């Protein structure tokens, strides 16, 4: 996703979006994990002071992996905060 820097002001601006990205699929494929939903949801708060842009947010997606104990498929929710 791209966002024009000139649209970011000192007052925080909140945006949300859903993204389906080939780069995320490639990473999960290399790790041997299968995305439960090949999409990630992101909530961001953007603000700017002078030339500095600040981004805070949270993402949500789910991956399916193998349980280490029983080897059955297991869906794991992933919620990174940044």
C-alpha cells in the first residue's frame, strides 16, 4: 500500500485496509506454513512532525501450521503490533 506523505499531518490520521500480497505468500511458503486466509488486515495511525513520519499500528492474519505434539493442522492467529 502507498500513502502520499503530504496527506499526513500533525494530528494523527487512522486508516485501515486489507491487503493480499504475493510477498507475504512467498515468506509463508518458504517457512512451510499455509496461510489460513491469504489476506492481512492492518489498522494504522499516521502522524507527521516536520519531516518525520510516525507510524503505529496492528495487523491481523491467520496461518495454518502443524501442531508439534499431534501433527494435526492448527490455525494460529498472528497479530503483530508495530
